[in-house]
């Protein structure tokens, strides 16, 4: 098995069935588009022997393989399409490879949704760590930081510190009763911010002590690189978890809208694309951009209508102290109750209806899908500019045909920030359960003071008297 990058040219294996020749146009276009894949170089003809053993009646033609230790699946798909569909142009082979991997990722997405909020939060954490690793590795390679003392150690240490701060805040906020019940957790919660600052300060001092005279500028470059990566990746993944606690619908619909826009923009661009959209991404077209917008808005309306009818999606994710588990059972709020809306007069003659029944959340979904299709792609353009600046094609080669995890989540992080701001601005109100939890943790004299103040306020409003009469 080869661990270094090298050329591995495998001659075709002869067989009784001849492969039909490729059309001349496809030959010309694909002459320079030899499948560049990374995989396992097993001797001179190890690939051929294995293929012949599996399917001896077929003629297998293996392209030249630029070998690394990853992308074995990419090699396999490329080989499969090269031999089973030899007349396909490279453009269509790429279309099929991307399509198969996209369906696999969507299937995986449905599986983790089915497994519940805890699994979703774990996946978010794993994705965050992988994205951080991909960006830090780029900086490590681009700046040739191999001789910098403690660089990788400090990068991962700062990631640990920031995650401790953000997840500690989340635990204190959403698991308040559990934290107050356990003495060690209560102490950690009380001094959480001081501990977080002390941990960060330790890393800061370690960085200062690691400064080397001949590497000052490079070390500060990488210090800034690490902190910007933390801001982009960790902060926004923390917002994704906050959105999840508001209800799984606030997690699933925005992510699904970004996925839908990515797929539909690719489809419209693939079949109808003629006009380039932006120089940062030459393959992006106006046809794909506009087609993706309308398809995403329609998809968002339909998905919101389906999900708004299920409590498991609409109820906030809360921790049940009795069962020590998450619960998603509640009375649906007004956002998720069907209401009747009057159709504007201009549209009544077109659709033939005067009113329509829909969930209020569907109106909010229009804002979410519009952002996902019009502003969300700019996260991808930003990532494209970043990759061009450092002359790399993808952040990594984790997903064959798609690049790295960060290549798939560049728009998702921007979307997560918008959803969190949108909820805080237009949706979220005071949470009575959290107020009661905090009230119960106060001293008895403080509780009595608040009770008397609240009682006097209700009497002044005339509400307490009416309640007593009732």
C-alpha cells in the first residue's frame, strides 16, 4: 500500500467482450480529463486481478490513478463508470458520481434525524471538529509551519477551551435543574466563565512562551488563523445547537433548504446553464441561481407544511428531570396551528381562491428559504475565494466528488447564524419554565420578596381579584 503521492498507471486487461469506442467529441474533450483519484496502489496489476476475479467476463479499463491514502471510494466509482459506461462523457460521469454520493448523504441525514436530538448534537460536534481540522491543516501546509513549536497542540487546545465555554453555557441554560441538583456541576456552573477564561489565558501564555525569533511573523499569522477558524466554525456550530433546542423544525428546515438549493441550482445549471454568475465560481450560472431560488421556496413551503403537523418537530427540545432524558412533547404554539389567510385580490383571479389555510410557520419558511437561496450561496462564494487564494481545489477529499466536510457546510454555517438571529428577533419570547427554575434556586427571603412584588402588581392590574372571584 502506497502512503505517498505517486503515479500508478495500470494497463487495460484484455477480455473476450470488447468495449465500444467513445464518440470522437467525447474523446477530444476527455483526453486531458483522466480520472485523478486517490486510492491503493496494489502492485503492478492488483486492481485488475481483483476486478477480474469478481467479474471475469468484463473488460476493465482502469485510468491512471494519482495515489494517496484516501478517496478509495472515488476511485471505485470512477472505475465503475469508466468500464460499465465507457461512452459517457466525463461531465456525465461526474454528474452520476456526485448524484450517488448526494443520495447517500441525504439518507444519512434522515437516519440521524430519526435517532433524535442527542445524536444530532453529537453529529454537529463531530462536523465542527472535522471542519476545524480541515482549515487548520490548510494553514499548516500553506504556511509550511512544520517547524513552529506547539502550533498544532495550541490550535487543538484553543478548540477545547472554546468548546468548554460554549457547551458549558448551553448546559447551564438548558439543564439548569440538573446542574443545581448535582454539587460538582453546580460549582462548575457558578464559576464557569472564570474557569473558561483561566483555560484560555493558559493557552495564551503558552503561545507567548513558544515564540521563536526567526518565526515571529509566521507564528502570529497562525495564531490569527486559529482564532478566525474558531470564530467561523465553533461559534456558528454552537448556534446550530441553540436552533435545535428551539424545536427540531428550526434545525431541519433551514438545513434542508440549503441542501435543496445546492441540488436544484446544480441541476438547473447543469441542464440550462449558459450565463456565468460570478468569477469566483466559474461553473455557477444565473440560470442555476434563479432556478434554485424558486425550487427552494416551493420546497420550503411544502416541507414546512408537512413538519408543522408533528409535535416531535415543532416542540422545543427540553430536559425532563424525572426521566433524565430529552422530551419534545408540548401543546403546539400558534406558529404551528392552521389559520385562514385572505389571498390578495391580484392573485384571486389567478388561483380562483379567496382564502387559504396554512401554518404561520410557512410564512417564516419563505424568509428562511429566500435567505438559503439568495444569501446562503455567498457562503460558498466566500469559501471559493478562500480556496483560490491558497490555490487549492477542495478543503479536503473526505467525500468523493464533493471535497471535504467544510465544502458541504460552507453555506450551512451562514444559514445557522441567520436562523438564530431570526428566532431571537421575531420568534422567541420570555420562557416561563426557565423563569420558574431560576426562581426556585433563590433564597427564601428573595422568593418572598418577588412573590409580594408580583402580587402587588397583579392587584394593581385588577387580575388577582378576578382570579380569586373565579
